[in-house]
C-alpha cells in the first residue's frame, strides 16, 4: 500500500509538472507497466483529480480543471514562495483577502517540513514592514470581478466617485488592472465619452447587471503600467514638465514613485523625469525636494519659477547670515 501511495504522489507530481505525458513516458518514469499507469490514473480520478486522456498514436494524459480543488503538490521552492506570498497578502491593500491569506498560511505551515518552516519563519522574523498603506483598501470581490470582465471582454456598469466627491454613472469596456503598493487602477474604454480612461478601483462601485461582450480595441499602449503611470502623474495635470535629473534612474526611483512621475534612463549618471502638477510652483517644490541636481528641459516657464525660487532662497540665506552675525556681536 505504501508503495502504491508513493507512486500515486509521484504520478501526480509528474502530471502537474508537464502539460501532457504519453502512457509509455509515465510508465518509464515510474518504473511500472502501462497497465499499472492506467490503474493509477483511475485512482487519481477517484480522488478528484481531473485527468484527461486521449487515444491513438499521439494520445496521452494531462491534468485538467475540475469542479473542486484537489490537494496540490509543491516542491520546496514553490512551498516557500507560496508561504512568503501569503504573508505579504495578509498585509495587502485588498480588503477581505487578509483573513483568507492567514487561514491558507496556517494550513500550509502546518504541513511544511521543519527545514522549510525554518526558512519561512526566518523571513518573517527578520523582515519588517514599513506599514505604509497610503491608499484606501479595495474590495477583493470588486478586484476579482474586474479581472474576470477584462478576461472575458465583458462590458461593465458602475458608479464612479471623482476626486471632488461627485458620483457619475459609467459604462466601460475593461482592459487591464494595474496596481502599485497602495493603489489599484482600471484601464478601460469609456463608452459614453468615447475615450480611454483610468479609474481608481477604490472609487468604483459595480452596478450589475453588466453589459454584453465587446470586441477588443487597439490598446492605447503596449506597456500598461507605463501608460497608467503617465496618466496619473502627468496627463491629468494642467502643467507638465520634463526634467533631467543628475542621478541614475535606479536611485531616482527610490525617491520618486510611479504615481509621481515617469523616469527614463539617459545614461548611467542621469535620467529624465516626466511629471505634472496643478501649478508651476508645485512642480518646482516636488522637483527640488527630490534631492537631486537637475536641468529643466521644458517648459521654459518652469525655468523662470526655478530662478525666482533660487533668488528668494539666496535672499533668505543672506538675511539669515546677517541676522546670525548681529546676534554673535550682541553676545560679545
């Protein structure tokens, strides 16, 4: 019995690792006859594993999708990766996923071998989270429904709350979900406005029934993440700017989030920042506080604001030095 059970586990592992096997290949890997393989396949089906088979010279076996979730086999690296992912998901910005992640993690850790449990516990013990959930959480049901609509090319109806608090009714063709550490965005074709729109998912309230399936359009960009970054960091603002930063793009990315601007490498020492703001003064503030030397490429008006700020700071510094000298003299 032990030999049979071990062989079934080995057979299941093979079926999960490769999309399709011939009976002869499985028999050779397991060291048994093709007849034994057929019997073992029947046992797996009895246990709930949907193993499909085809006949003929090109026939074989493959593991399909069933009506319920059977047990899974994971190798060491996969088990650690799933455990680490579940720990991270427990602190994710998707509302409702934390409890499910904790339950799944408890089940997994219960059966992890001691050597793997030690790796996972070490990662947990010596890894700290900043706890910086700067954005509101989104409902897990909303995220999964949006993802399904993107996959199925199904039109959506929802209420959308704008940044000013007003709510509008939208009919949209969803294409892609994009997220960073604290925001989820939906890229969709707004049917009523006949244009591409980027919606913050935490402001979306789905209002089924949804619409019919749609024929996909030509996407607005090949890189969806870069498209959303540009939309939320520059395109929505009255003023846009391109600035050369005297810093490698990797270093600049440590201080400038994708939602604050788009970074493009120029060489190993410099990069371009494309960003936007509601006023030129706000643009100057954000660029200066990034902490890098920079050159404004466009617009020219931004250079004027930079010069004004530089003069103001120079006057303040000079006044501070004169005041410091006067105070020093009074103390003598």
